[in-house]
C-alpha cells in the first residue's frame, strides 16, 4: 500500500497549474505583436504619422521585428490602422521609448503624452525623447551592430546607460508628467540624432510647458545637471588662459615648449556634488545658488606642479570662476527663453503665502529674477597628470 504525504496532492495541483498557465501564456505571446518603440511626426495639417517597432515572440528565431508606419488624426486611429497591417494583435505593454519629431515637439506633445497616460498597459518608466529631424527615420534605421537586436531595446539602453552614468537627466514618462504639471518647473528631454547609421544623444530639449523652445548643447548638460541633481559621476573639461597658470606649469630643460593648444585644458570629474537654491529676497525675487563640488583632477594639457598646495588652490580658484560664469550664463539664457528646468518656481512657491501663482504669473516674475551664484570646488584627488 502506497503512503502519500498530506501535502503531495496540493504540490501536484500547483505544478499542473504552472504548466497549464505557462502553455497558455506562451500561446498568447505568440499571438501578440509587442510594440517596443513608437515614433510620431507631423503629417500635413491635423494629421500625425505614427511609426512603431514591433517585436514578435518566437523562441526559435534570434530576432523578429517589423516596422509599421501609418497616418491618422489620433494615436488611437494610428493603432487601428497598424493592426490592419499585422498578423498579430499589437499591444503596448512592452513599450520602452517614445520619440517625437522636433517639428511636433515645437508645436506641443501633451496630447500624445496623455495617450500614454491613459493606457493602463504602459508603464511610468517609458522614456520620452525628441528626434533631431523625423522620428520615423530613427524608427527605420538599420543599426550596424555586431548582433541584430530590437531597436526599442537598443534605444532604451542608449538612454539608460547615460542616465546611470549621470550624463543626462532621466526622461521617464513619470518625470515628464511631474514637471509638466508643476507650475514651478519645466520638463527637459534628450534629443536623438542619426549619425553614420547609428543613433546618438545630441543634446537636451528645453520645454516651456509641453512645447520645445530650445536645445541645450551637450557641453552645457554638466552645469544643468549639477543644479538639478546630486551628481557623482559627471566629467567636465574646461579651457583656460595659459597665462593664468604660468607659475605652476612645470618646465624642463629637456622638454620643448608645446604648441598643440593655445589654451590650457583641464579635465575633472565629480566625486560629490551638492547644490542648494534659496530664496533670499521675496519682494525683489533674488535667489542664492550654492554649488559645492568635491572633484578629482583627471588630466591637463600641460604638466602642473600638483605637489605644491598653492598650485592646487590656484586650480580650484580658476575652476570656481569658470563654473560660476557658465552657470550664470546658463541661468540668464533660461530667463530669456522663459523656461525653468532648474525649479526656481518651486522654491518661490515654498515661501509664498496665499493662492499659488499660475504658470503664467510665475513666468512673468521669473523674467526679472536675480541670481547670486557661489561655487566652491575642492580638489580631493589629483591622480597622475603628465
């Protein structure tokens, strides 16, 4: 007579259930077309062109993707047309990235973004980006990669590794929504550009509400990043007048004078950054911006006497002046554009008593704001510089 443990039957039932569910799930996936990337362009008047990259589930094939492009008045209309061109039902549960053309971004993208918000299958961590040109050209690019991969995954990883490396500001759907709905801060999104059959990040799109106003070049991203986030991995190189460092440049009788650069360039990275914005004059709208950096000197185009503490202090002083100038110029540029990606409006509202000002009211005040910028950089490591 066989003896069974009292838990044998439940275990058998659980295993059977898992096997059945697994078979059903696999069968369902094989009938679905997973949209991993979506691009949107203006197409004539009152119409948009939607281009999607679809990943087909097939455990045997290495990679099965399809690109479908259609024209309609709404994103829902696009989906209906795209389904007519697919032998699988299209779903957005695996959407990784949305790309909006520059032309469309300049007119406003909130209606299309709102479609993502209303889709319960789309997660908040989807990346939003702007194309330098048409979005469809990026969706249809033939990537020259060692192994064929899904474009949606490739673009997602392009953004993610630069967010993780603190080169750009995270552009998730959740963050765009928060900054768009916040009267005291404006959204920013990375710009994608095609370069030699590849896609690169060419800058940052500055938004006033949901409309793209201007482009922030890559060399300026560092300064915006240190104002917005705690920064631990950013690298920056700055050019200086060589004459300011004449006293600390090491000279050797065996070394000929260098003429490669007409400036002295120094490269450094951040070990730790802490920025603070404080409203110091409510009536005249004056802000104090404190930026503290602990940095590591990585490279210089001239041999410097880093064993001398006074030399290190001189370098710190020159970096302080250069960083301060770039931050002040950047803030003045934002004012002229009437964009506030830093969030000075939030600091103003935190001290405001009474009804919170509207976005329009804040923009009018923001035009006349003053900024006192204080930069304190401390070089904590010098490494080896030849």
